[in-house]
C-alpha cells in the first residue's frame, strides 16, 4: 500500500513538473514562431521589391534597345539634300560636299548639295522650313545666322527653336594680328602704347560681320580710337596688313596660318575661352585674360527641322563622327585646311546661345546708337 502511495505521488510530481515545463515553453515557442513568420514575410517582401526593380530595369533596357534599334534601322528611302547658304567653291560648300560624301557612303543614297545664297543664310533656312519633317532635308549654317545676322539685318527672321542641330562641322578662332616688320608691334601692350600717339587702322569685314564686331568691341573696351578699313574677305585684310596699309587686322586662324608660318604677321590676341597654341612658337593670350570679356568662336554646323525624330538625328550624327575618323575624311579635311569639330547638337546649340548673348551686348554698346 505504501509503495502504491509513493508511486502515485511520484507520478503526480512528474505530471506537475511536465505541466510547468509546457506552460513556460509555450510562450517562448509562440514568440519564436511569430518572429520566424515576420522574417519570412519581410524576406518575401524584399524579394518582391527586388523582382520589381529587376523588371523595371528590363523595361528600361527594352526601351533603350527599341530606341537604338529604331535609329539603327533608319535608312533613307530617297536622296538627301544639303542646302548651303554660300556660293560653290567656298569653305562651307567644300565641307558640305565632304560630309555629304560620307553620308552617301553610309546610307547608299545620293547626296545633293544645293547652293541657296542670300540674306546671310535666311533664304536657305526658309527653304528648309518649307519642307515636311524629313531627315533627308538638311542645311549647313554658320553661327552668324543666329547671332549677328538678326541684329544687323532686320529682314532676317530666324528662330533657333525651329531647327534641330545634327552636328558641328568645323570651328575656329578669330585673332588680332600685326605685322612687326611694318609697325614694330608684336604684343598687345606695344599696340596699346602705339595707340597713345598714333592712328590705329584695323582691317576687317563690313559692319555686321564678325571681324568688324570683334575689332569694334576690343578697341572700344580698351579705350583705343581705331578705324576699320573694310573689305569683303579676311584674306584681303591680311594682304593690307602685310603691305603696311593697316596697323592690325582680325581674321580666322585658317586664313592667317600661312602668313604666320612665313613670319609676315604675328598673333596678339585670341577671342576664345582658352589661350591658343596652334601656331609654332606662339602662346596667344585671350582677350579675357587681358581684361576684355569678349569670347566668340566661329562654328559651321549641319541642321534639319526641329520636328525630325531625335533617334534618327543621333544616327546621322554618329555616322558623321565615324566618317571623321576615316583616312579619306582626314585627307579631304586637311586639303580644305579645316579644323574639324565633332560636337553634338546640344553642344553646338549652347555655343550659339552664348555667342548670341555676346553679340547682343556688343551691338547694344557700340552699334545701337
């Protein structure tokens, strides 16, 4: 009997201990289960977010691939026309024909150059705008079409927003030159000193032209009384300089290169953002470094209507840049004495806008009186 009681007590004790163990462990087990469930939910949410991001990346990649494919798939179904606002045989005409040759090789269509002169390019621009949006309808233009021409010729009504620039073709700096053999002047400081007791004549184009504007602005800002002796071309201005008919002259670097190499003339000032080191033996200071905030660089470019598809414009630009890298182009450009510029449309547009602001300021200060 005693043994039975002891056994019963032992069994009851075991049950109590077992029940206590279950009661205490139940709370811990529930918490662990909840935590595990939360972690699983968080992990699932994270995976879902990652899946969404991956899907978004794929969509973006598909869009980019589609755009690229559209551009790459573009092939003209008729001949290409490039309008040139200058007479045949000029620099812009020559460059247009060189680039046209590259486009013809790329797209397998005939490229026709149509010389439409007059109104500083406004007539050619109007002809381009008269066509429907067509990437095969193009035009080469100079920066003056959107900068100087509207200021000096009120009949020229052009709006940069009506056009989409495809690519730069060529750009170069303008400089002020002297002939030391005639005047003894070989630096800007010497010219300033000379002007204190001597009449200064500078060769340039007529009012409304780039070199006339730059000379007027430079001498005006420096407080030098200078008179322009004008002609219809910088080559004539440099001949006048080398012949001693003018004190100095302003011209583009390509026109002056031969004279500098011969030692007939020397560069004094460059109207660019950076000093010029393109002539052997010379580091030409900028007008800005001398205290005159005058920055202007010529630029010729290829453009089309503003409503032409940008993907196609990009493809044409890439084709031109690719052609720039060929031996054929390099030889042709060298023969034309062209300083190639591979800037894209957005870069060229910014250059035009900055130059237009400079020209407007110079016009308001020195011409609109």
